[in-house]
C-alpha cells in the first residue's frame, strides 16, 4: 500500500502534468526549490517543506533554478504501480 522514492529533477527541468487514480502522494523537499502545481495553483517549496497530493488531483513538479531539486515522494494507495499515471501534458512525448 505504499512506496517511497527519491526524486531528482535537473536544473530547469519539469515533470509531466499528471494525475493518479489509485494513489495519493506526499512530497518532502530535501534540497533545491520546488514549484508545485496542484489543481491549477502554484506553490513554491523550500527544503524541509512538504505538500500532500490527493488522489486524482492534477499536479506537476518544476525545478526553476540552477541546482538539482531533490525530494522524497511517499506514494500511498491500494495500488502504487507505474502504470497508474495519466499524463495530461508531457514534454518528453510519453503517453
């Protein structure tokens, strides 16, 4: 029912705008600056700050500065497989 990941976003990088049907996520910034878009609202997070991403909410993570963004992601739900991602906008061309 849970999975923990270390996520690193390169300087200037961003993840796809996405949502998950079967899991929520909790992100804790370890280093860098995170710009989190959650259901259309942007928020900046600094080290030791966190945010809860509810199941089915639309979200995106961006690193706007010149150093790597490192965060810990805790996924919680009845299924935490990688195929529980609906990508709504992806600069890398994934489906």
